[in-house]
C-alpha cells in the first residue's frame, strides 16, 4: 500500500511514472490508457490543464477507493477473463497465464510460472481462494491476458471459486509470494443450487405470489454485511463458524430468484454493531483493529474531499498543434464547440456530476444527485454509457466529411485535411483569444478536441522537434477566419449537392442580363465558383470566384422565392419581393462581398 501511495504522488511530476501507473490501473471506460497516450505525446510536460485535471482526479479516485473499498494495486497480479484449456494439456490444479507486461509499452509478453492465488469476487467462504500452479505450455501461447483453467480433474477450479464458471466470469490471479496463504486450499463449498419449484400452468396469482415473496426475502446485502462485520469481530476471521454459515446463506440468496428457496437469516446471525470502515452512520460503530480498519484510518479525507480546488482552467496554446490550412475549419469549429459544450453541460446536469473532468474521465468523486432507485454503481454505469455514446457521436461528427464512399472508414489520403480540422478544434478550445470569446458557464470546458485525442496526439508527436516560433501563438486574423469559413460552408454545400445528385460540385451562375436563361441546367465550366482538388480533398477559391459565389447566393435566394410563386414558369429569373435582399454593386470590394455572403 505504501508503494502504491508513493507511486500516485509522482504521477503529476514524472510523465514516465504516470504512464506506468496508468497502464497498471486500466478501467472499463479506457480512460487510463487514453491518458497514457496523451502523456506520451508530451502534453503533461507542457502542463496541459486537461491532462493535469484528469491525473488529479485519477489520484483522488484511487485514494477514495483505497479508504472506502480497500482497493490496493498488486503489481504481481492480474484481473483476467477465465477460459478453458481446449488443448487438454493442463493437468488438474494447473493454470496458464500470459499477460502483457504493464511496465513496458505493452509489447512484451510475460508467462507466469509460479505458485498463484486464484479467486473470484464476491469471496465469502475460505475455500473460495484456491492456490494453484501456473505453468508454461507451448500449445497455449496464442492466449494472452486470460487465465486458462484445466479441463481435467474431479472438480474444476472455477466452480470452487464462489461457484464460478467460464461464461464470462473474471478472476483475480496473484503470484506475489507474500500473498500466498499459509494454509492452502481449504475444502471448497458446495454451490449446487436448490431445485426450483415447478408450476405447469402459471397464473397471475403465481406471479403475484412470487413477486411479493421476492420482495420480502431479498436480504442479499444484509447477509453480505453481516459476514464482513462478523469476520472483523471474530479472532478466527472468515474461519468463524458463523461466517461459514453466512457464506452458505449468501449462496442461497444469490440463487433465490431462480430456485424460489429463500435464505433465512436467523436472529443470532444478525449484526447490530459495525466496524468503522463500513461507514454505517445510522448504526452503532466501533474502531476495527484489523487490517481494513488500519487502511481506512490511514487515508485522511482531506486528501480528496477538497478535490475541486485542485482542478485548473488555465489553458496555454501548444504551438505544435498549429497546422497549415486549419483556418479553413475554425469558423465551423467555433459553432461545434459551442454545441458540444452545451450538450456536455446538459449531460452533467442530468447525471448529477459537478465538473467536466469528472464526467469525461469517469472518475466521479461526488454525485450531486442520484436516482432514488439506483445504487452508486448503477448510477456510474448508466452515466458512463451515456458519456461513451456522447463521445462516439462527436467523433463521428468530426470524421463524417472524411469517410470513404463505403462510409465505414476514414479516408487517410485526406490526412492533411484531417490534421487541419483537428488543429482547428484544438485552437478554438485552447487559444487565449478564443477562450475570451465565451464567458458562459461552459466556456472554460477543455474536452472538446480530446474526443479525437488520437489525431491530436499524432500531430503533437509529429511536430515535437519543431523549433519554437512565437509567431505561431499569435491569433489568426478574424478576416481570414471569416473568409475561410465562407469557403468551407460553400464547399460543404456543394459536396452535399454532389452526394444528392451524384454530380460534380458546382455553383450555378445566372447572367443577370439574360432573364430567359435556364439557370437550372444552362451553364458553362467557366462559371464554376468552387474548385475541388482531388489530391488534397480541399476546395480553393480566388477573388473573382468569391464574387460569383456571392452572386449565386443572391440568385439562389431569389429562385427559392420564384419556385413558390405560381406565376413563375421555372425558367425566368423573377424580381425579388424582399426589400431587404442584398444588392451587389459592380464596384463592390471583397470586404463588402464577404459581409453579404456571411449575412
């Protein structure tokens, strides 16, 4: 435990230590591995506030779990999916374990050939913990990050571990000599469920009776708490006779919904006094003298209670993310970031999460509110499912214009465009000039570009050795952003038309002097306002094309009015009835054209 606390105190100071600790503490949401990638790209060295906030929450979450749940990292151990030896090469009492070495970059395999402890949560009976021998078998070298159990023997190991099986159960495996129990392999408990009572013709009355019976006898949590408190109070621990009986009752309570046989908790097994680490504020409590009590009291609440003061909003723009052509996407990125921040704030309010860093990482320290019918575990799971869906949606938003025709994969021949758009998302989030534009509650959010963290990290790594250039940190002129945004919007519209009509992207031009022109079909290539480069996937403009594009905007607006008019024959360009319709003068400047276009 002391080594664990020492390691997490170094994560903010030493990037290499942070990566090692993160890879040793992976989570279902994949946050730890994502953080490791961001750190390896050099963002922690540059004091990026997003990764610093996530690391602070990671540290606080570990301390909280250590105090309240006694979660201790075991370096010589693994949490693995159980599978069967289909090659029939393992003998009875043997297992095969091959894992990726977390101390490396994940490229080194390690085969364990030691005496190991195997168990499965929840663990109540002394026989649930099995001491087995891990061996090397060449026929099983293709299996990595799983624990392979022998198919031989009178009784399989998984069934001895809290009545487990191999339909998706996970098992903890330790090979640290200090954790091998002095007495090995206490006789396992029989987890055979009672035979259910069968009813041939099920009536509504039967369903009602079962429902009421289940509600009245649902005491699984009460039995588990009684077992933990009894084991703490007794000198024999889990070997106490009452604990053995409670372990059997717990098994019966688990099977009760299927068997219909309730677990009856007798009066002498009911606990009315609980150890301090169980945090039963409404019950009589005492100071535990055992290891769980010492762990609980060794962690001061002040280490994590005021965690929000550790979070920062101060952002500095990393010039490694300055990419040619990013101006083209900044206007759109501003709009998308505003939508993203608003949606994220709504998700936070709905879930009862206080900070951006908590909800995007899953390291939720304190809930503002919790569903009345949900436990903290259920609340966390439902929230993380929503966050996963949220991130996936915004990643698709980023990639949709770069998808190949199959619409399933990103066209990497457009890598320059992808990097330019990713850099624009980073720019509108991190550049000081951009952060001053939004003073709303969610204006300080930092997570927008990190939904595409892999693209951001790739750009940063590629430009790691770029010489420092202060000019790259200067804000991009607003006129440039507006012009490029106009081009981007026209290009997207043209591409939408191309997708709809399966035609080349064009902007139609109408000769104002010829009112009889069929502007829906009569045009020449000279009138194209957008030029598409197949090599780069970019649309390019010149000033004359921009002028014609604005003219087309006026024409298309008028044509929409004309199509709704019964007097129009569909070929003659009518006079606009809108007094506010912008009129372009022949000597209009480019600045005037841009204002009209953006309006």
